[in-house]
C-alpha cells in the first residue's frame, strides 16, 4: 500500500538533485527554503486512490500502479536522452523522441495537484454561475451547492489519466505540431522545476479572450527536463521565424534567459519550486513583489 503518492514522478525529480542526492525546495506560502529528498516533495497521501475504481478493476491502488508502469517505461529513455544531449550525440530531435516526450508531457500536465485545483475551480465557478443565473429553483440551487465538488474534481482528473485517451492524444498532437527547441544550461544558475512543471507563456494577450491554451496563437510551452536541460515548444504561426531552429539543441548562458523560464515555474506552480541548489534568489524576490503568489487557492480563471 503506497501512502505517499507523487504527482510529479521521482525519476524526473532526481534530475534536480545535487551531488549529495538532495533536492532543494522552496514553498511559496511559507517562503521557506530547505534541502530534502525527492521522496518528500510533489506528493500527497493517497492522492490517486479511488476505491470504486479499485473494485471495478480488481487492482488495489489502480491509478498509482498504472502511473508507476508508465514511469518505469519512460525513466530509462529520459536518462539516455539527456546523456546523449550532453555528449552531443543528439544535435536534432527526431520524430520518435518528440512522440516519446509528448506522451510524458501530457501525463505530467494532467496528473498534478495544480491541475486538480483548476478542475475544482472550473466546476465551482460553473455552479455559482448556474446558481446566479435566475434559471434554477431554490431546490436546484441547494442541490448544486451540496455537490461534493472536490470529489468530482478528483474523479474527473482520474478519468483523464486512465480512460480519456482521445483527450490525451489531442494534446499530444497539439504539442507535436509546435516548433521544438532544446536548451542546455551553461549559465550561472540551474533551471528550476516545480510541482507543476509544464508551464505556458502567451505572447498575445487580448481582453476577454483565452490566449493561453496549448494551441493558442503565440503560446510558448516549456518544461525543464533537468537542472541543465530545458525543452521549449513555440506555436508555429506566431514564431515562424524560429522554424530554421526547429529540433535544434541550443545553449543558455545568460542569467536573464534562465531567470525568464524559472519565473514561469514560480508563478505557475501550486506550492513548491525545486532546484539542485538553494539558489532561490528569484523565487524569493517574486513572492516579495507579488504576495498573491503565496495564496495557494488563488483564482485560476476570470471572475464569474
């Protein structure tokens, strides 16, 4: 029976360990930085447990075991891939590599606590909109507000992870349609990761328009793969001038470039930022400048 279940896998987090086998963590809400083990971060007790699903499948902790099998299959691929990049055996990403990384990235997007919080807030906001619409009876409004929204959010997340292969495939196809560029970090500070490591940056911001989707024009999507490796996906139309760099392995040397991507981890994580050193200068400065980052349950969507 696995109690401490990771929503960011340990094999991935180990890419952010230091030479002593520790990973540093920074919690936005407490502003505390501390060295720890990957066993203790990006996890929660019985996070994926679903007794009804276990009964149907006949497998105890079905979701945890399902994800564990996926992790076991992907872990050696990531280790070899990063080693080959470091040795310049890979100078261009091929289609097989892109597809393998796509599969991992999609599961990482939908398995986190941040993703569950987004689902929860989406359901709650819809309920409040229905209650405020004037279309529902008092009895229906009371019924809506009695709904166990947190349990429904967990159920929806598990359905996406286990059953909704069409949903996962659609995101994989979107990601694979973008311009991919790999970066090696030769700069003075390491890349951060977090408890929600796949992050997005819209380069088009229009009032009342959703410009931060995975297929939105001008979207930039990034995931650090280690303290010294970063994968970035650029939407093809807006970033057409980058096509000549597609699938290349480039280098980050300037702290400004590294900070730019590290800031995305700080702003879009649920709570924890992780690093191979205690170098949380940027994270601490951002929390000081933007205290709302300390609110773990801040509003993920526009007001109802």
